[in-house]
C-alpha cells in the first residue's frame, strides 16, 4: 500500500499527552529540520573519503586516477539509484522512501570499515551511492507536500544547508577520529548517525493530511496555492522526457553538480599539493569554507521569496536568483593565484553560490510539475548530475596525474577551476532556452501536456 494512503498516525504532540484542543503550529518547520539533519548526515558520509585520502594514499597506494575512479563509481551508482528512488518515492511516498534510503546508506557507510583495497572501496562506494540517491527525491517532494510555492526555495535552502554543514563538521571531527581511533571508526560513526535519524523520522513524519493535530491555519497555508491542473493518477517518468521543462533541469544539473563534487572530493588534496597544507593544518581552511557556504547559501535561497513578496513573478524572481548565483562563481577563476585565505573566501563564495543555485533549481521542478511527478523529475535530473559527477573526477584525476609528473600540479588545478568558473553561466543559458517561464504543466487525461 502506498505510504501516503495509510491510515492516519497519531501526531507527536497528541501521543505526548496534549489536551484535546491542542493543535500543532509550525509543524512544517519540524519537517524541514528533519530533512536538514538527514542531508547533514548524508554529506558527512560523502566527505569522509576525501578527508582520509592522505591516510589512505599510504595504506592503499592508489593513484589520483584510481581515487577518481573510486569516487566516480559512487556517482555511477548514485545516478542509477536516483532513477529508481525517484519512481519509488512517487509510488510509495516520502515517509517510506526516505526510510529505505537512509537505512541502506547507513549500512553501506559502515561497510567501508571492512575493506582495504581499491576494489573493496569501489564496492563500498557503489553501495553508498545507491542508498544515498534517495535523499533529494524524498526531501524535495517533502518540501512540495509541506510548503506553498512561495516558501519552497527558502525551505529547500534550509534543508540543503545540510550539504554545507556536513562538510563543515567533517573536517573538524573526521581527521581527529581517524588519528585517534583508526580510519575505520569514522565510517562506523557515520552509519550510526543515520540509524539514529531513522528513529526520529518514522514517528514524526507523515503527509500533512495524516497529522490529525495539525493547526488548521497551517494546513490552509500549506494548501494556499491555486489548485494544480487535473492530472492522471500516475505519470510515467519516461513521458516526462518529452517536455523541454524536464530538460531545463537535466542540463543544469549535468553541468553544475560536478563542480560541487569537485569541491567535496578534491579540496583537501588541493590545499595539500599546491600549498603544502596537510589535513591537520588545512582542516581550519575547509571549516571556514563551509561556514561561508552555510551562511551565504541560505541568503541565496531567501532572495527569490523576498522578490516574489514585492510583487515579482515566480519566473522573474527565480531566474534572477539563478543568474546572480552563476555570476558569483566566476571569481573562482583566479583562485590558484591568490593567498591561502583569499582562496578560502573565493571558494566559499563559489560554494555558497552553488548551493543557492541548487536550492532554486530544485524548486523550479515543483514550480512546473505536479506533486506526484516531482520525485521522478528530481530523480532523472539527479541522474544527469551524477553522470557529470561520474565523468569529472576521472578527468580531474587524469589531468592532475599528468601535471604532477611535470611538477605543475597548480597548473592542473587552475584548469579545473577555470572550467568550474564558466559552468553556471552556460547552464543558466540552456535552462532559460528550455524553460523561458517556470509555469505549471497541465497533464491531460491521456498524459499529453500543454504549458499554461
């Protein structure tokens, strides 16, 4: 039985013994907090391997290209899993979809502690990628269910801040744990965090109509958008590829997701190889970067909501936000020519721009597609982002090995940062060509669609 059609569950306030007249206000922000915590755990898991590269370089003896392949395998599995989880979440509901995802990735994270070879890490990363692929289809759909359109970019930027807070926490904790208790302990701890989150998710989350004590004013606020166009009971995800609006999301994800993966995977190595800072020294730089990203990315998610509040259309506000973010990445072009802390500032600005871009881009899906198709569109687009993320680490590894043999690793990184600097402007242009307006798509009874 689909999760969102199950009988109502007692709301947490009612089960805690609240009075008969009690109603829960602001519950949508409780949901947002749960999404934020899950995303934080998700990105702690992803960050561990790059932080341990310095240690594992000695123990495993892999090359940069082999390290790139290990990370590319994660992306390949992550992309394949996004297709499956996008459908799974739309079919069985956010509550079950998220629970299955985090249970799978927590077990996979713990599995890293059992391996000690390149092949073993490839298998462990593949399992982790499959499990973690459920995070964003579940979270974006939960936001679509719990927030009206005018709040979705801000709510998405809040939960998406977990992609910054996770990498912010990890450099401060993971190296210390690895040197104190062994590198295996870091993966075991990350898996345990996921299972603890699951113990909160199952009793606290359900669709709004299944929370009996939800405040009536909040319920009305959640459903304050105009009614969606009539849609068929199910929308086949393959049919979504026939709409240019789907491709606006796919192309933007393909071109920009690899940039964020480059930051997550290669920044510790960048500071080590080009500036002589090992992880015991560079962790402060990494924490500073993700601290900047966390603060500024939330402002970027807030901007479109502010603009719509002043009378701007959804399309104008969202596109302005995306274009500003694309411009803020450009200065990273000169990052290899400046001092350590100036580099931290430029990378932090670019990372914040990416996260605000990502929050707004995710929200364009719920702007254009009915709620029952959001998970599928996010899954297809996420797969495209993972395809780019699969190719980019391999290319980065080969390029860096090439210049390392010449003693010119800084040149290799300069080329990569140059590619990153221009990716968002190209993505913005293609996104605009495919979706000049972020208007709802009306799906007719025969699954044919026109743009309203």
